C-alpha cells in the first residue's frame, strides 16, 4: 500500500471524548479499535435497538459476498470503497486480491483513527495496489480526482458505499453524491450500497429512537430511509438480482439469515 493521500485541508484531530461511528461500529462487530466512550454509546444503542449488532455483522458479511461476486463472477479489478471504516478481517482488498492479485483498491474515509490503522494494517499483494484517501463523502469531486491517481477511470470500477450515505442527511445531496461518483466511472462499473431503514416490515421502527439518541450523543449525525428513497440512489442503473433486499439476504443462499433493517444491493452502470 502507498502512504495514502493526506487530507487537502490538513489532518483532522482525533477526538476521543465523543463516540464516533467508525469506532462504535468496530465495537459492535467485536473489534478492539475503540474507546470507552464508544463502548458506552454502543451499549446504550444496542440496549435500545438490540438488532444493531446483527446489522453490523450482516453489513460486513454483505461486503464479502458483494466483492467476491464482483471480482470472481464479473471480473472487476478496481474498487473504490467510500466510507471504509476501521479495517478488520476480510477487507475489500483482501477479498479482491485473493481472487485476482492484480486488483487495485482505493479506500476513502475521514476519521483520523481510520487513517492511522489504514496506513499500518492495509497492505497489498505485490501485483496489486491498495491506497487510502483521507476525504469526506460530501466532497465527491475531490474523491474522484484523487482516486484517479491510483485507479484507471476508463476501466470498470466497483464503487462501494456501505453504510455511508446515511450520514448525508439531505436526501437530494446524497443522490447528487452518487450521481457525481457514478458519472466519473465508465459503463460496466458497479455500484454497491447498504443503507439503514425505518421500514417496520424489516424491524426498522426501533431505528427512530436509537438514531435520536445517537445524534444527541455521538458523531456524525445519522438518518435512515424508506425503501423508495434508497431505491432512488440506483436511478439510471440496472439492479442485479435479487434487487434491493435486506443486506443479510443478498445472495446469501438457501439458509440466509433473518432480515435486518439494512438494505443492500448491487447495480451495474449501463
């Protein structure tokens, strides 16, 4: 892996006095890269919304299936993983490079602790490249510009936005972010998304109070969206089977886990 690109506006200061999503998520999936404040908030949210740990695990498992599918069945050799979070096991580059060692992966996040761990833990196969950009999802043009230093944007890219657009509170802005990034990659590229929902039929009603607590006690603020709103992120793209479904059940086989209030889908750019 290269040293990564420094943030254009200078380094962001690490704040360990307020819970941060990347670290709380790491706590929920059993990681060690979190602080007491993250554990406290994580426990409180899990007490209000017990399914959240299953959501975190399902989201991580979805990543593995989606990357494995794109690299193994669709021949994707480049991935842009926006909102990567803290590295654990079976990260995007590890999955892709096991299948195709020449794969090139760019990670994007803007939490300073993610930057520290990315530089020390994210390595690459000799044939491939793994890089990290410290950038904010709200600035898609900067992400694309800097990703182009590592990825060939004339060749298909797997664009990953797992659990990140829920931190873009304005729906129009979130759709614009997707449009800008997808516009920068060629036909034959893929868009991979997970997103939490309030939809009661998937058990999402409890997200309301849990997210209200989160927004009062942690950072960054978060929202969930209904199925129709999440589906709107795929406008102009072709959803692959099985479409927009709970991420726990996307291509999970006959013994797929129970539905979770987190949508997952993969689409191709025509």
